[in-house]
C-alpha cells in the first residue's frame, strides 16, 4: 500500500518551482508524521518496483527532498 502525491508539471523539461517544492516537503512531512513513517519510507515514482518511468523527471531535486525530510526528523 502507498500514498501517491502528484505535482503538476513536466520536470523532465524544467525545474520544480520553489513554492511547489516547499509545499511538497511540507505535505510529505505531515504524512510521515501522521502515519508514523520515516524519510527512508519515501520512494519516487521511478523507484517503485516495476515502474517504467523517469517520473518525477530529471530536473526533480530528489537530493533536496531527501535532505529536507531528514532534517525535519533529526
């Protein structure tokens, strides 16, 4: 089972706007807290077993997301 969060935009062509990234981080922190999960439980769509996609795209800042989530739970 999982929870999917969709961002509007093509991040294979452009970067995620800062406000959208901040909103994503805040929502993921909220969901991790409510469901007693850890940042290591978060997977990008392309990393889900069996997924054949580059989603969320090559310009999606996965490293920033991971760093901010870890910071929120340290």
